[in-house]
């Protein structure tokens, strides 16, 4: 039915339906499943996402290496117990949920990679929180997830979502873009605004490197899940306010892919560059290794 974002948007506008409706019909056609079956699958995945986004909010997990143990509960306490936060309770709760999924991932818990394990906290934290804020129905929530999935599939087909190939812009950046589009749909925005939000969000992180300390998907991965969840929301608001991206969404994806190819090997998930190559990063890993030897 469509091969790129432009084609997806054109179909939605031509028929005056949501992006999710076009994506769902496309999935029905190619999977040979009914729309009900697809929504049921998405519901199961959403339940996994919701569980991971909430699991570490009040009780820290025990991730391998303990580099990020307790950050979600710390953020959650700050979000719910401090009336003088700079970003407000809503954004801080979104960040806490993103951090929770990252903690669960780091502790070998069950998460849904959307689109990757390293970026697993972004779409769940944003969609769950926006759905709550907008008092969305379960069907509206699931359809927003369908929109996010459809756009992620287009990027996977035409570019990459792998940090090892495209840097963190391809992981957390694409996840933020997916979440931004879903947020617009959940908030009653138009398909065009959803695509604008997608474009703005991805442009905001163009060139973001992948530099996990010690090769562990913890630092700065978890913090980027939180920051890119916020990026998704601000991009959605920009789009719904009428701000334009001016750059075609497919061209933004293509640019991201080209930038990823230009990044040196040291900045693509090898832990040989960026913050992973700092003295502080090396000391963290040395401390973990020495502790493991003494156990």
C-alpha cells in the first residue's frame, strides 16, 4: 500500500482517516491476520511495555553492573513528591517511566523493543502518559501504538534503527519520532501534524552517537531514554502548535541514515568513543570488574 512516509500520509489524507488506520490495513494485508488479531497482539505488547515502565518506579531492579540501579525510583519520588520541579510532574513522570524500562532491560527483565532494546523506554513512557493525560480509550491507545509501529517499520525498511549502524540517533532518535507521532494522534492532531512531529523529533537528535559505557546498555542509554521521551512530547506540541519541519519526513530519515554512515566506528556502539572513552567511564567499569572478581 505504501513504501514510505509520504505514501502513508497521502493515503490517510486521501481517505480522511488516521495514520493508524492505514497502517492497520497494511498489516492485515501482509500478515493475513484480522485487524482484531493484530490489535490483540499489540495489546499484549503494550501490557509488557506498561509492566516495564512501572516495575522500577518504587522498587529498584538489580541490573548487571548496577550502573543505573535505582534511577527510576529516584526520579519517580522527585516527580511525585516535589511541587517545585522545573519540568512539572507530568514530564518528570514520563522520564521516570522511561528510566524504569531501561532498568528492567539492564536487569535482563522483560521489555518490548520498540524499535530496539536500548530505546525500549521511550515509546511506552510517552504513550502511557499521554493516554492517561488525554483519558484515551484502550482502542485509541492501541491505534496510536499502531501508528508508531508503522512509522518504525518504514524506517527499518528504508534506513536503520541499529545503534551499531547508525548511532543513537537511529535508536533513541527513531523511538522519539515514533512516540511523537503517536502522541499527536492520541491528542487529536492531524496525520500531517503527526508526521511533522516525527520529522522534528528526529531532526532534534541528528548525529547523536552511540557510546555505551563499558558496552553496557545503561549509561548514557537510560538517560537518553528519558531525554528523548521529552523530545517526543515537545516535538508533538510544536507540530500541533503549527510549527513546520519544512524538510520532507522521508528525507529526514534518509539524512539520518547518511549521517549514521558518516559516523566513525568508535561512535557506533563499540564503547571506544564518546563518554564511553572518558576516564570516569573507564573507572566505573574497572570498579565493577574488581567487585565481580571479589564475589
